[in-house]
């Protein structure tokens, strides 16, 4: 079990790294993360022996957070629960592309970090989709694979226009509605 100060250091490093990667993409150095975290390089490397370990911890932490968020939507209507979660997934995917790309530079899509993440996200989303289909809010012929592929495709659309991708997502989600 980690000491309280060691846990705080690790949490601070992860929070700082999350913010730094969101601002500067994958170009942020380990030294910059240590500096912003207010810890020494030894503390950084004691918690994350290399950049890959830090990126994996960030990626998996965000996946766990997103998967858990599906449970918080149980009091919403089936349609609202599904669309709120899918929008969060789109945002997650769009903001994690730089980290995922860097992780893929050192491995492949079959690595446990990706396969476990996919399983966790699908396990979180499947009940939301089934509930929305059972209520008639979502077309019965849509599979979770298709829905997730649709969201990933939309999240990858480059745009400098505010709201452009969100509008495309609105249109796509409308297409999921039950008839």
C-alpha cells in the first residue's frame, strides 16, 4: 500500500500530465510534467518508470472514468443516458488521439491497454444501448460496434469551426432514433 504522500504525488503527476497533454499534445516532455507537478524527476520516474507507463496510466484512468460515468446515468431517460454517454465518448476520443497515437508508436492495437479499454467501454455502453432500444428510442438494427464506429469516425473529423463536429454528431445521433 502506498503512503498518502506517495499517492498524492502520483495523483498530482497524472492530473498535471492530463492537462499538459491536453494543452500541448504528445510533445510535452517528462521534465516539463515533473516541473509542473512540483516533483523531482526521481519522484516522477519512481511512479512512472518511462513515458509509456505514464501514457498508459493516463489512458486507462480516463477509460475507467468514462466507463464509470455510464452508471451515473441510470436516472436519465434511456435516450438521454445513451446520448450523453456517446457525446462524452466522442469528446474522450477526440482528446485522447495524441496519447493513443504515441502509445501505438510503441505497440499495436492488440496491446492489453487497448483491448482492455475497448472491453471496458463496450461493457459500459452496451446496457445503455440495450435500454434505449428496449424503450423504442433507438432503432433495433443498430449494433454497438456500428454506433461506436460512427462516433469514432465523427470524433476524428478535423475542424476549425466551433460547433461543426457537434452538429455532425447531432445529425448522426438523430439517425439512431427509433422510428
